[in-house]
C-alpha cells in the first residue's frame, strides 16, 4: 500500500511539473526548482519516522532533565539523576 507521504510527494511533483510546463509556455523559461524539493520524499528512509522517544533522566531536586547518557549527576546541584 502506498503511504500518504509518497502520495503527497507525487502530488507535489505533479503540481510542480505542471507549473513548470505552464511557466515554460507562458514565460519561455523552465522553472525546475518548483518541483525538485518534493523529490527527496520519494527516496526517504521509511523507518526514519518510527524513532522511539529518548529516555530522559531528571534531577529530583531542581527538575533538570537531559537525554544525554553521559550525565549521571545534576550540573546545577550535584544530585544523582533518576530515570
């Protein structure tokens, strides 16, 4: 089944191509940049949208939050971070 992302890219490509052909006929110029921004959607990695949320660690004293695993202690007050 075709995803909505692919359909959107194809519709944008078709509209951009139609505008480019219309501009070519009317202004005697080719505006390829109107449909080129939609091309990457056709070749995008489908698993990129399935990312999981990062695990946050927080300080119980001041509320500091971080997703960086290198932090074990709060940089503000030195309290050990909880997951």
